C-alpha cells in the first residue's frame, strides 16, 4: 500500500505551516549576520564579553515591558549600557577582566529575573526569553531581523579593516593611523544590535553560542578572514535549517537544537582535522 505524498507529515509541514517558514527565514537572517560578527568575537577572544551583554538583555526585556517600549529596543539599550559599564569599570576597578565580566553578567541576569518576577501584571515566558522561541516569530519580526541585519552588515563592512587590524595587533593598527577606539565602540553597538535581534531565536543564554560556534567551526577550513566570515554564515544557516527541522520532527526545543546542530559541525571539523594531521 503506497502513501500519497500529499498525506505525508513532511508535505504538510513544509507546504502548509506558515510559522515554520517564518522561523526558517528569521533564523537564516540571524545566521547570516552572526557569522561575520562571531568571527571578531573569536579573533578577539570576546566570548565572555558577549555573554555579559547577552545576560543583560533579560534586564532590557524587563525594562521594555515596564516602560512600554518594544522589547528589541530595551534589549539593545541594556546590552549597550552593560558594555559601557564594563569599559568604565575596567579602567576604574583593580580587578581582572574575567572577574568583572562574570560579576556584571550574572548580576544583570539575576536582576532581570527578579524584576520580571515583581511585575505581577505582566505575563512573560521565561523559557522563551532564556532559550528562544523561534517558532513564535511573526512577519514583523522577520522584517526587523532583515532590516536590522542589513544595517549591521553595512556598518561592519565600513569598519572591517580597522577591526581586523586591531584583531591582529592594536599597536600596529594605531601605527597605521587606524581609529581603533572608534571601530571598537561601533562594534560594541553592533553586538548590542545583534543580541537584540537574536533573543527571539535562541534566547538570552544561547546567543553567544550562536556567535562563536559557527565561527570557530569555520576557522579550520578558511584561508582568509573574509572566507572565514562567509563560511561561518553558511555554517550558521545550515545549523538553523537542520536544527529547526530536527526540532519539529523530534519535538525538541528549537533554539537549543540549532546550537546542537552547530556543535556537530564544530566537532566534525575538529575530528576531521585530527584525522588529517595523523
């Protein structure tokens, strides 16, 4: 007995479920932008810095709900202010950078959770905020992701050279008259923007993973920085597709499934590299 393709679960999922297409487009849009951004996070060893900004995003959501602002705007403001606070404290407080990052990161996350719990008149899905809810994005969210992503990419292209020179050596970059400080400040703004856009996709706790894992996986196979950026975007898109459809089929959380798909690429590349080295 043969089964008509129009009666299959896969056909109904792909053709009829509009929410799946919205989620797929949103995830790919974030992956395209997070690839090049993640490369600089990897090159400059800023994973903890990204974590601190991402954890502050939950406080931004709470502030947005409290003051009636769009959550994306609240997240952007909180992430950017946390970055400024880190720069200020780094110069004023005699503590190691990783200590400051850990303190601010977890303090912001805890404060955000407490503020949300005190806002009894607001119903917030904490699991969605922490781990993302890509299947709930709307067409307005998709438009915001692609519009904001286009701006982020345009600005990143403008500051690419000074950022890349600073990633190699800040002293050499300054000697070549590169405006390193301005490029770094702009990059922090872009980090805040990508975190604000990505919070609905993978949530507060997994945003940094979406930035660094595809970039780290691409590093082994790329010959140039530009090639690494493009390959990281491609790997991020592949992770979104595999993770999203895998989550639908296996009934697992979409955000963590996307990160696991990226992790498989990273582990596969690492194992392949070890095999070739032998």
